[in-house]
C-alpha cells in the first residue's frame, strides 16, 4: 500500500498538487480560502478511490485504522495533529447518517487521534445533495448555512487550534463552509485534513 501513498508537494491551503518548493497555488493567492492550512495524504485515484468508496458507502468501517495509519505516514499530518487542540470530524446530516448507519469521518477521527476528537460541536443543520454530483457553483450554494455550532459548546472552539477531518475533498465547498462557522466562533487556527484529494 505504501508504494501508492508517496507524498507529493501540495498547496498549503487547498492541497492541490504544486511543483516542489511552491507553497501556494495561484488560485489560493488570488482568492485565499477560509482555512489556515489544508492537508491531504492521498490523491483520490486508484486504488484509494475504490477503497474510500467501500469505506464510505459499503459498510467497511474497519478500514479506518489502515486509513489513519496512511494519514499519519504523510509527513505534514503528525505536526498538525500535535499542534491541534481539537479534532472535529465533518458531520453528516441526520438523513445521511440514518441512510449510511455511521459517519465515516467520525470513525476515521477516532482511529487517528481519539483523545482530541470532539463530537457534536460542529453540526450539519441542513441536508444537501451529494457534493460529487454538483458543479462547483452549485456546491458553493448548496452548503451555505449547512453548518452550525452547538450553542452550548461554542466556548470549546474560541481561541483554539482546530483540525477539521473529512475523508475526501473535491471542491472544498463543505470544508470552507464549516471553516467560516468556526472562524466566526473565534477559532484561532483552522486546518482541514482529508484522507484523499481529487485533482
């Protein structure tokens, strides 16, 4: 497996591949995303795309430990986790959770760094169509106001370094929407961490 998971140079704020020694891609320089950092361990390509789909849609939560090991093997992940105060899995809507039976991001987060996982702070308050089925402009509209923080737990985010974990990043629309909510609540630093990034 490790042969397919060699680190590649990636933009520090959107995780798209860049040439070595370049920190940010042009798009992020022109339009800075609402993230302080964005990290990805793998490209969303063979064999990972098949394995992640099995993990997510075909009742294979047992893959979480192996995926967590692959995440930790990426040289930039361990420092981000060490620096984080909180590890927040991307939430699913109630409808999606009922349909799937589990939140793959939560299972992956617990396998990655269970003591830092805080479940239920970041909430998905609106169900949206699967992002992979929408063009970018519609993704951005679909996730507006889709996330909120539990009002009783907002204090846990203020002035904290937060890592938001998801399994796959496509356009970044969902992660950006979640980051804006966290930023408005006073999070000091927000890192998006994803297992795989589409390219």
